[in-house]
């Protein structure tokens, strides 16, 4: 299940001429056919600019069986220099997918690693679930990249590759080399 964050009356982060709800939806719509081409059945919480409450998103996921929930977001920070992708998870069963997605996104952006979080869409999900913060739209340079369809296509490609790798039990790829000051989170496999 793909869950483009926010939507409708909830714009999410709105900075540097970007609205999170729009670019999150764009990434999810680009991700869907990539996953379908790899044999995934893809269900989306939204495929248009509509508001869906957080509890409803988790309920939609829990009404199915044998799925993986991926919520797509973009980040914000008052510290404008912060950049990169972070993947959040709530339960241990979600940690391997979180790490695989973080490693894959690390090929195109700064890998901020994986972190546990008590986000409602994660904690209320009975299936493995992750929330992917694809980048900081509060960082001017990163926002400029996120504004381009080509970069959003690359984000979708990296997430799809990670999900295919995890589904078909391909060997885990080592994380990209650490950048100075980058936090290291343990890989849980």
C-alpha cells in the first residue's frame, strides 16, 4: 500500500514554492507502475488531492492481508542546512525494509539513516510499515531538486528497487559510505 502523505486541506510542508502533498503524491504515482511491473499488487490510500485521516489510512491497510505499507513524505526543519532522506519504522518487523529503502535512497541523496517513530500510521498498522521522508523542502538546494520531475522519478526508482530487493530476498546491499557527521543506525536483518 502506497500512502502519499497529506492531501486536500492538509498541504503538509509548504516551502520554497513546493507543497508536500503534491510532491508526495507525484512520487507515489511514479512508484506505482514500477512496483506493478515487478509483480506487486499496488493499492493507494489516495491517487488524487483528497484529505484522508491518519486513522483511516491505517484502517485501509489493515483491511487487507499480506502487504507492506509505505508512506511518502518530505521533511521540514528550521535549520535550513539539514538535508537528506530518513526512513522511520515502529516495529522490528519493519526495520529491514526501512534499512533497505534508506540504503537505496542513499545512492541519490544524503542517507540520514533509519529511526523508530511512534507515528500513528506506523503504530496502528498491523503489517510492516515505513514512513519515508524523501528530503527536506526547507533546504533550498534540496527543494530545487525535489521540484524537478526527474528527481522525483529517481526517488520512486530507488524506493521501488529497495522494495523489489526485499520482496525477492536479494542480498542486502551495504549502505553507501558514511558522510562526515552522518549518524549510523544498526542494520536489523
